[in-house]
């Protein structure tokens, strides 16, 4: 099998082209678990499998978390897959990618920078505080696309200096909270200036913090825009791996479109020779 290894601000992925590999879909969860294991194989936050789109889109992206679970969509992954599609000739500089959560459009800004339109929020609850061990944390909840990718957006003053182990444990508890039947990706945030936000996401399926989360950045920007705390234009979301930029176009108290822009990186291209496979 041939692969690409890409990352968006350190959120890393293995990409396989199933139009060439012809792998049965039922084997992909186990393949994701193996290939994403950082000690036994290549290592990544997720596996993206490119295939032909049955209806609509230049091609289809199947996304699997490192634990083998299916992800509805991935924002950083979508930016990487758009670059992959452009550089391999699957699509042009403007493209449409079919994901489990719906169509995602992408545009090449320059060689490494891609802008995507994320799936529109289909569920938005701005005021749903979550209680952990008797303490209430201010929280917004939203789902992007259909079926929706769930995100809990949690205000956390002092995020920059927070103890990572304590924050990880809190993220794990919120991720599994009874208020979120689907589970949730948990993005902690702290506003630095009106349009500059510090954020860190505990990702469902990875079960840990990642260096960046595209849908997390988009969800944080959406919540803050609807709450009137951000302008909605070119919101800088600083994550451990770097900066993402979000644009939230509103229509009254709803979101008309949500865009995410950031760098991509092709780390490696090669052949998988894992003998245990």
C-alpha cells in the first residue's frame, strides 16, 4: 500500500487512495488502529481514505480516528485532503469533497495554505453549562453537519498556564458527560483579544489533546461570534500546533457559512511495509 503522511498544524493523518488500493471497507477500522499506533506503525491522529464519490463531489473522504471509530468529518483533515486532491489531480484548485457529515468545499490559497467551508452547524446550544464534580463550567454545544460532529466549547480562563494533566482529566470527563449522548470533542478556550482566542481540544476518538483541531477551532469561533464576543471575521484561533483562521458568516442568530483557513504539510510519501498486516 502506498500512503501520504500529512498534517495540519501538527494534527496528523495517514492518507490512502482506495481507488488504487481497493481495500474492503470493513477492514478500515482495524487498519486505522494499526497504522495510527505511534510505536507499532506509522503513527497518526487519524486515517483518511480517498474513494470515488457515488453522488456529488470530486471524491469521497472516509475518516477514521486512531482508535478505529468513524469520524463524521475533520477540519484539518479536510484541508489536507483538499491539497492531496489538488496535487494528485483528483480535483482542481477549487474542489468539493464528500464526507460522512456532508459536502465540504475547499480552495487553494497558495502551495501550502487551504481554505475550506466546514459543514454548517445543525445544532447550536449556546448556554448549556456542564457540571463536573459539583462545579459548573460555562459551555456551548454544537454539531457540524449531518450526522453532526459534536463539540463542547468550554470557557477556561487561565488556559495558557493550566496544568495539562488536570485539564486532560477534565476534558475526558466532559467528553463522556451524560449531557452529550454522542460523546463530544471538548475545546477549552480563553479570549486574548476580541478576535484572538487561545484554544485546546480534547478529541473524541483520539482520547487526548491534539496539537490542533479544525472543527474545534470553527466551533469556538462560531460560539463566540453568536455570543457577540468576536466579530466573525478572520478570527485567529491559536492552538498548540499553530494558528487557524475562522470566518463565521451569520444570518441573524444562525450561521450561514463557516470557513477555516490554515497551513498544510506533506511530511512523507511512501510504501507501507508493516509485516504484521
